[in-house]
C-alpha cells in the first residue's frame, strides 16, 4: 500500500459519507462506512509517509591493497547513501 492508496481510500470514504444518499433499509450505514474508509485512508497515508522517510540505505565498501611502487598498504573507502530526500 502506498500514499496513493491512502488518498484513494480517503476520497472513496468522503464520497460515501457526504455525497451518497441511498436508503438501504437500515441494514448498512453508508455514512459510517465512509468515515471508516476516511480514517483508514489517513492511517495508510501516514504509515506510508513514515516508511518512505525512514528508508535509508548506506553501502560502505573498503578495499585494501599494497602499492607496488612503495610497498605501503592503501585503503580506499567508498560510501553510498541513498536518501529519498536530499
């Protein structure tokens, strides 16, 4: 599920809660279903935002070799950070 799913749930819930006036004979309360879908949409969108903001991946590569000219050990480090927000 993603942010788009949360927005879609919220919109469908708002349509059911505010725009649909259908008499179901008292068996189904479309307003309540609409409010539940709106709440679920907000929760899904917030969880998706938190997961997107927390996702960080860092790859560190360390290579050690011997310099043939001087005989010294040479260590190279490369760091890659995949931040979704710069």
